[in-house]
C-alpha cells in the first residue's frame, strides 16, 4: 500500500463537494488516488488489499479528501489512473496516493505490481510494473507542498516458488525529496502480516487496521500518527513471534493533520497571539501564547515544588546528579513549548545581522558527527544553517553556543519588551518532570522512548547503526522536526532527546550549596555552562530527566540547541 499525503499546515479539512471548486477559489485541493489489488492472475492472490483500500478511501473522504478508488487494476488501467491523478494536481495541493497489493524490489528499486503482472525476467517486471520513485517524482514535479508515501506492499516475494529468481523479500530503502515522507508497513527484508493468526477475522491487514485507528484521532500530527502506528504494529507482531518494524523516511516540513485539532494547540487552550498580556490571570497554568505572530510559542508553567536530581538507586545516575534536594519554584514562569527552530533562529539572524560562534571561527566550525569517519570532531564550515545533515525550518536549531543562545534571548526581549531569558537548571528539570517522579517523563522504561523522544535507537543511517541504543524506532537519525512526539504533562515537546538545551547555570559537579528557590546558579569563573535533556544520539542511561552535561559557553555541537524561558507578571 502506498499513501501520499500533502501537508495542510494550519488548513482545515474541507468537504468533498467543496474540494472540487478549490482551484477556482485559489485554495489548495485535497485529492486522493486509492488502489487495491487482490486478484493477481499469474502470482499469488492476496486477501486484504481491496478491503484495506476501501477502508482507507472511506476514512480519507471523512477527512475531506476527494477520493478516486480503483480496485484490481491491470497495467494500462494503473497507468491511466496515475496520469489522470497527476493532471489533477497543481502547485501547493494536498494529495494522497494509496496502493495496497504486491510490491518487489529489483536492484534497490521498488515496483508496485498491477494484477496482470507476468514477467519471466527482471527486465520484464520493470517494464510492466509501476516504479514507486516515479510516483514520488510525479508529486514532486507537480510541486505538492507535502507528500507522504505509505507502502503496504512488503509481503513475501510474489515470484518466490514460481521458478523465477526476481527480486527479494521486502522493499528497498528510499530517499524522499524535501517535503515528502515515506513509511513502509515493514522494514527492508521483513514481511508485513495480513493477520495475526488463524483466529484473526479482521478484514484489514495488521498495518492498515492500526493506521485506520490512529488516523481517526483528532489533533494528532501525521508524524505522530505514523510513529504510533509503528509502535503498535511492532508490539502486536511480536505477540505472535513476528518481527515487523515499519520503516519511516522523513523529509517533511511542517505539520499535517488527518483530523486537525479544534485550535492550533493540541493542549486544552488555544494559542493566544496578542499584545503582551498584562494581567497575571491571563497566564493561567497551561496557557499557550505568543508575544507576536512570529514569536515562539510559550507555555505557562505553574509554581510548585519538586525533588531535583536523582536517587542513588537510579540506573545510569551520574555523580553530579546529587545530592537530591527539594526545590520550590515560587512563581509561575513560561517555557518554550518547543525547542527553538531553525526558522525562528534564522529570523533573528536576518533581522540583526548576528554571526554565530561557529561563523566567527570557521576554521573550527561546529563539533559534529560525520559518517565519513563515524566520529565526533570539529568540522570546519559547519554552522547553524549547515550542520552537516538535511534540515527544514521546523528542525531544532543546532551548532549554537551558549553565547549564541544568550544573544537570541536578549534580542527577543528587546523586540517584545518582555522578560525572555534562558531557563535555570531547576526550572528546566521541574518542567521536564511535569509533576512526575520517574527517571523519564513517560516512566521508567527506556524502550518506551520512541513515542516521546528522538534518541539513539534502532533507526539506521546509510547502513550505520548505534551501538548503545533504545530498543525501539523513532524514525530519525539526526534531529526530528520539533513536536514530532508526544508532549509531557505540561504540554512541552522534546524535553528529552532531539538536541541538548542550554540553560543559564554555571556548572558545578554537585548540588551541594545549590539554590533551593529555582534560581540559576552563577558566579565564579563559570568556565562551563550546563546543558540538559540529551539529544538524537543519546543512549538509554543518559536519556533521563536528571542527566546533566556541560561545555564552555563558546562551544557549539551538532546536537546542541536551546529552549526559551520567559518571566511572567
């Protein structure tokens, strides 16, 4: 099955009747082509493909797409449908292409098979099947603003046992264009299950049924929908001793919702974008607000008390995480809902002409990981806008020093007249824990990380894998777009993982003598500043709320960014 979805950003779904007139009105269309192939003539037939296609078509119509449904199509009909679909699309449209049926890889290329596929040789299969890359290229050529390909064609090789050594099990990895996401129902070399066991009477395959369930939830970005699907498929497949880990390839920018939230914020309250609010009551706990249309979103964090640091019994505990001590945050404050993004930092650079520490010291650049030698080292020329990996405006900014972060908050404070700053280390940990007492915001189990954080995990990069990792898959090797995972109880995203976050404090190797009122610890030479939260390459022992790191204020790493704090009235 292949599905391609196009990003709606803040757009709401439109009724199917209205969607036909969108091009006339100058608005984006939401179109879908859905294909389900069961009745193959010369290779094994399938049981669930048509049922999966019908169910997805119905769900997409309910989400506001104009859907064209095609079942059991031969090569000519499949080609006609694809040409017509391409002709319907214009720049900026949102589209879905869904294919459920047989697929095969040939020398690293993926092909979707029509029902009349024969093929005595690999060359004949190439001629008679439809290349997945062709579908993605068509959408890219038509300037679709966002596309997601979901492929449930990862069943066993349909040519196996027919005397034809054509292709192998599963589909090959792919490289989507900017603005596209691709997810396979199973990883390379794996087989997707149609049913869990002989007693399973669900009309849909395992992947499709979980996809239908997750896409029906309102207010969940598609990136999180896909991760939820992957987690559930892995869990259910393992109950019957089968390994099926959907593979995700992501070059998307921005959020797409099958069913958008009632307002912009998935938390309870809308985002307040207005002149600075004067009354303290306006910043009730959980309020999400901006001080200007382009300002980062902030969340009001309530006052409270917590136990800072880790107990001696916590696995992975560092010596600098103690002694554990009580801290009282006596006054509500605001914290960035997300890590500061590349787009937000770029607006600061454009407005101020600021040059970062890496740009001032191009000979050293940024301390970053490189696949060439598999090591972390200083990389000349690396900087916030060129960190050594592909990024969009919604990725967290990285390769920024404490000095750079401080420059940004000072600029924003001047622009808005508000008390923007870096959080204290105590404020950061208090917000990360969000009232919890476990080692991680979601609980104790590192294996649950991938629904909540971008960490070192089973995701690979061009054949490279992590040695020490979480036993799950979050879909990203480098930083993920902010808010790609579940928020914590305070409505904050990515408090663990993605990028390390600078805080205001000078580093001390213990909490002896640390403030008990939540203020930052400063004074002395302050040769190192503190970072919290870990990053996209952090191992399980370190992905904990109490974990700490430190480097010199002028240092900058390819996994280091920051999050804003703001003083409230």
